[in-house]
C-alpha cells in the first residue's frame, strides 16, 4: 500500500500562532463553522454546517496530503473560502469579523488570559445580535451579562483548559459553569424540622424562597406531610382546648372544672385520635360529653381550614418566587398517622383546586400500606394534568436503616454515603454535575472494537471526575459567611460550622454527580440488535458505577452516576454532534438526545418494560427519570394498575403524564 493511501487528515500537525504544535482536531473546525452560522441564522442550519465542515475536511484531505503540518491561519482561510464557495455570504462575513476581532484582541493584550477574557464581553454582544435577549427586561439583561462574565472568568482563570476545551467541544457538559465559581450550590434537599411552629405561618416558606438565592438548581422540601402533621397536631390541641373552654363557659360550668388539668391531659396526647373517655373525670353528664365531642370535631375542622389556606399560600408563593430557576420539589404521602392523612388529603385538594404548577413537582411516596383513597386522588390529579411524580418506598434501593431515599423532579436521588457512615437524603445536596457525551462516543466507535470504546469512556469519566473535584474545591473554599440563608439550619450539620470556616466539610456530605448523556443513541450506534443494546447498556452503567465507587474511595468524596435528563445539556450536545456527524436517522434527527425511558414502549409489555427500568434504576445510584406518556382516555384504574406493577418490578421513581 502506498504511503498516500495510508495518510489521514488526522495525521497533520497544527502549528498555532505561538509556534506551538498540536494534534489536528477536526471538531474545532466544526465548532467554528457552527458558531458563525449561529450568529446569523435563527433557523435550523445543521445540514449546511455539516456540509461546509465536510467540504473543509475534503479540501484539506486533497491539498495537504503531501504535508505534515498546517497553520491555524490556513485552516481559517479554507473555512472562509468554502463558506464563499457555498454562497453563505452572511456566515462568511460573521466568521471574517470574528477573526478580525481576535487579531485586534491579541494585539491589544499581550497576556493570553486577558485576550481570552475579552471573549466574555464579545459573547454578550453576540447574544444580543442573535436576538436571544430581545424580549428581556433590563434586570434579565443584567443577569445575563453577569452570568456571561462569571462563566468566561471561570473558563479563563479557574478551570484547567482541558476541562474548558472538553466542554466547548461537546465531549462533556459542565452543568453549573455560570455559577459555581460564585459559590452557588446545585440541587439541594433542605432541612425543615427545626422550623416547626404552632401556627401555619408564612415565614415557614419564605425562608425556603430566600435559600433559593444561594442555590443554582432545585430545592427539595422532603416529607412535608411529616412537618405539617406535627404542626397540625400542636395547632389542633390548642384549638380543642380553647373551643372546649369557650363551650363550657357558655353553659356556665367552666368555673367548676379544673381547666388546667384538662390542658395537661391534652398536651400528653400524641395524636388527634384520642378517646374522649380520657376526660371522664370532668364529664359530669351527657350534655357535657357532647360539648367535648363538639369541641373535638370543630377543632379538627378549624385546623383543616387554616391548613388549606396555608398550603395554597405555599404553592402560590413558590410558583411565583421570581428567581431565575424557580424549581421546587415537595414530597408527601408517607405519613400514615391520622393527622398525616388529613395533611396529605388537604394538600391534594389544594393541588386539585389550583392550576398546574410548572415550577413545583409534587412527589407522592408510595408504600405497601398507602391509603387507597389517597392513591385514587393522586390518579385523578395525574389525569387532570397536574405536575406529580411517584417514588416507591417499596424499591429495594430506596430503603435502608430506617430511612428512605427522596428524589428531585429530574429523577436524581441522593442516598448512599461513601464518606460517612450514615445514609439518607435530607440536608444533603448535589454539589455539581458533569455529563459525559455518550452519543459522541457512540459515533466514534460505531465500527470499532468494544475494548477501544471502554478505554476512551474511562478517559472521559476520569476527566469528568477531575473536573468535579475542581468544582468541589472551588466551592469548598468559600466561607460560611458567604451564605446568609442556606447555611442557617437548612443543611446537614451546618450548625457545627463556625463563621469564617470554609464550607468544605459540609459539602463532603453532598454528592458529585457524574451523568451519562445520550446513552440511548450510544447503544443504538454500537449495536443493532435490541437485546444486545440492553446488555451493553447495563455493561456501560455498571462500568461507570464501579468507577464512581473507586473515585469515592480514592478521593473521600461521594460520587454518584445518573442519566442526564435536562433539556439544555441534551440539546447542546446533540447540536454539536450534528455539526460534526450530520443528520442520522433516529440518532441526531431531533432537538435533543433522548433518555433511556424512550427505549421502551410502555404498552403491551409494560410489565417487562418496568422490570427493565427497575434493573436500570438499581444500577444508577444517582437516579433516573422515567416518564410514561398516557393517552387522554386513560382512567384512574389503569394508573393504579401501572403503580401496582411498578411496585412489583422494583421501580424507584416514575412520572406519568397525560399526552396533550
């Protein structure tokens, strides 16, 4: 075979302006072309981008076959020439202007970091040119500018260039890149036990809204029914005592009864379901007994009315809190006391009364002893289109040591704890998340040996892990003084942290979330047979799970593995891969990479499908969003059947949505 026949464009060495020599990276060419198209086009331009990209590579292939090096400037000249040849005049102009700005910046700033940071200002201007901020208010624009500056500063001065390059090229996605250098924490489960009051007061929830200012992600209010049940009991006992005194006074016998002793007896009761006969020593006749019974019933109704008003205020306040990312999760359903049942019923009544709350996901927890009446209410609310998800306390991996896992609306969970002995969820956080682009790996190893695929997967996981550790150290170096709200009894053991101390020790009880994006497309590219795809899927997740376990042991930090479910990273990663690999049927011919649940039909074989889901969720220590879209004709009985099967098949988290 001739030497020319062996030659590949990847064999070229790129000579940078500084004289530094680096490997040829075709991905950078695709990204440069895409960036120029994005500046001038508001419509889908993936095909045009990929065509120009292919033209540039073909030109280099033909004209540089006898060479060993290529200059950066030559590559840019070729891009411009191919844009012109394809008659993309506006894109050519955008690319050319960008080159001129970069040249001017390099001339003005001798220090590389200063030159790179200028991109932040230009990026702000570019966003306005793209029309992305047209409808924004001045405050929204100010926030956008600040985020851009923070992001570019972080990329220039905080993160190692290998992490930034991997993010920009689409090999990984750093989720909280805009905010982590400012110290913002990602999704967090907050503690509320120490905020119990004898009254349903609004400051109960205002503290949660204030904490959102320091959280870049979702706030989870776990077991709200437990907290409300405790408040309900206290409030009920107080109302019962006051009403009883009032009724006894009306009939003129209050002065003949030891009211203080009655109060002492009431205070000892641990439930509203106490037997009226405990007051026999004070019940002089049937008439008096009727007053005790009346006070008991009236106190319950009065407390319920206050609770309903309070719950409506909570949901409306959280939904309209005005923060940039106003996402909340509220879990209920596990408290099986009488007052807990009342609180859960009242919550579902208010959910039924109000319009769908997009910013608040209610997670109803299902146990073997769940009240069928509550399950019926939940089923009807799902049919009405309310924002409800289900978590299953019956799942083997959701229960341990007298506690259970709680979830975020994304299906993410925090439960295991490799660093400390205790397991659990409340008061713990996802410190940060980084996604590995599995779709990209699927393309790269479509027709190659599986061993090579796993070797690069290991490299990408190591890269993502190191990036997460850097983020952990950056946030961990902040002081408690930087947090006026969240570190105020909301986070596990934050009371043990003195002012002026770094927050590293409480972050260690949180988790670092290593996500896999585009898993469905990855296995589809690597395997045609559906059964082999599932087998490979388990192999990939098991491999990543073991790596996370090793990372946790080596670093003494909690690493978890989950599937990327959020739109933004899945959209960005597929957009970059379209530019490089073009439009592939059932792979890149859509708006974003799909989740694993889209591998399943959830129709005739729903039991088998949910069995597979249970196996996957057992492997994904950080959680997995499963959404089943139901037809408009679905009835409550069908939903109850799905819930029953999910329980049997060890499913941990599920969302049922009526198809619009």
